[in-house]
C-alpha cells in the first residue's frame, strides 16, 4: 500500500488505513474537506481505483482511496484493532480537555474513534492543547475554560476538523479565526434550558427567603427562642414582580416555571420581543385567576430596560454576553453603576447568564450602599471567583448567595448521551456529524454547528 500512497504523501497529504468487515483494506486522506468547500466547489468524493485484487492474501482484497471526504459510517472498523489493521492508523483522533462522562466517550469509542481525555479536573494548559492539535487530532472537545484562539486554529491547519464545545456559550472561542480556517465549532444549546431556568428560580427563592442564613443558625447551634421577626425575616416571592432581562429560550423557560408563583412579569429584550409568547403566558395567568387559583390577576408585558429594573422586586438575567463591536445589542456590563441604581433598594439581582454582564465592582458598591437588597450569582467575571473578590465580604454574606457556575449541573442535563437531553450527548453528536460528513457533509446544515456562516453556499 505504501508505494501506491507515496505520490500522494509527497504532496503533503496525510492518510489513515481502514478495513471493512468483508476484508477490504483501504486508505482515507486525512486532509480537511472544508477548504475545498470554501473555494466554491462541491464535496469531492472520487474513487481513484481498485487494484491488487489478485495474487494477494485474502485479507487484502482491494484498495480504495477517497479524496477530500470524511470516512463514512460504512468505513468504521471494529474498535481495538479487531479487524487486524493497526488501530492507530484507522481511527479518528479526538482530544477532550475535560472528562464529560465515560458513557459519552463510549459512544465515540464504539464507533472506532481514538479518544484521549485530559485526566485532571483543572483545565489543561494552552501549550498542551497546542501540542495535541499539532499532533494531528481530528476533533477537539473543549469547555469555557479553554482559550481556543487563532494560534490553536493555525496549529490545526489541514488536520483539525471540528471543535466541540461542552457549553452553550463560546466566549472562549475566536469565531473569526474559526471561520478563517474553515473549522466548524459546535455547542450544546437547548439541552440545558430547563435546568438553568429552574436553578435561577431556586436561587431567587434562596436569597429572598434567606434560606442559607437560616440553616447556618441551626448548624452553628445558634437557633434560640422563636420570635416574630428576630433574628431576621425573608421576603416572599408570591405576588411580587419579576423583571426578566432576555426572553430567549432560558428566559422563557424561567417565566413558564415562575407563573406558578402568581407573579407579574416585566420583560426586556434588546433583540426580539416575543409578544406571542407573552400573550400565551397572559392567557395562562388569566385561567389561574378565573378558576380561583390566585386572588389577584397578574400580568406580563414588554417594557424598557429602565422600566423593568425600576418596577421589579426581582431581576433575573438571561442574556448572552455580547461585547462592544460583536453585535447590535452589547451586554457587557449591562448592569453597571448607573443601571443598578435604577433598581429598588428592596430588590434582588439574579444572574445565571454570564458573569461579565454585571460589573462586579459596581454591584458590590450598590450592595454596600444599600442601593439594592441582595444578589444571587452563579457566574462571575473571573472564574473560579478569586479569593480576594469583594463579593466575599463577610458583611455582605447574609445578602449575597454565591454559587459555582452550577445552574446546568443536573445529572441528565450534564451527562445524558441522548443529544436531545444531555450536553454530553449533544457534544459528541456534533463531533460525529462533522467527522462522518452528515447533512451532506456541509457544516452549514448541521444543527449543532455555531459558525454556519463560514460554510454557506458550500453545497
């Protein structure tokens, strides 16, 4: 086989061997197909020939060379080299910067993929990521902790075919660099919607009703006599007004869950206002009132950002992080020294979106000065939260709840291999879609690819 592949190898083409169930041995060129697509051509699938069918051993009955297309499912060989071919040459190579569950990696390994997982809970160094990419991996599984920039994409030139992000957000991925190198990247949108929405509602109730300070009294054996208002009181959620900032998937899921608390909603979205959704929620709330499930009629409507903050008892953030120059509606430090003071001094801020949407220094100042009552945060400008962060101020402890970017950390949401239910399943499915050339081999048609614009019109 070597003498047949040699002319192609001299052209700089990498190849991997495979063997099918009927004993046909072949080779697949490992060069990425996407630069071909970017040049306006269709995916090239060209059978160059079949040869050496006689005079050879039974296990070497043919040779097929595929040019410019990923290995299809028909070319998968059994894992572990059971087909007699060197398995190091016959597998797609995947490096994961984090362990997303043995079941998810099992899905890839069962398809014959060679999967290497970074073993430590801390993220790998960028130098290690570069080392793995330069070594010729086909797919890179990443988290928000990993800086995937121009240097990484350049290191994967001609070999790296997909970056699969184990998160909805992709602030860590340089989209322009991915597009320049025609490398698709995927994310895990949708599957964590319900988990994040319910978590936002839970921590809202936690900070409002002062659950943690109450538990601490018991654990510290400081629970004394019963008193009508000592040592402290919490604030009810029922009957209050919640400002929902961002009414995309998670914002709407939050609203649907909060309806049961008989609250009013003030909605703000700098992009699209979904009035049809608001109409349906109003109908649901009217039914509750009609049947006596609540003593008062409650309402929902879109208002300005300032009106939402100034009229709410709770403000729940559900916007993506958009920095200046990245989009029409920047959200970086949307909550700042000015806007935080639009809130009531009795109001609470809830953030399960992105840390940098809130100016943490301005938030601490607002809390210390009594401009707002409290906050519950699951995301921060720097993660993990630095030891010297002023948010850790003991004087703010009873008014501020701090969580460990935990909103999506439900068992099914994080680990299910079903791509319609779990982040892990959706992550590995994104890898499979790209490497196996599904949806016509065009990333623009693949449901989990984010940067579809780089492949529009490619076929």
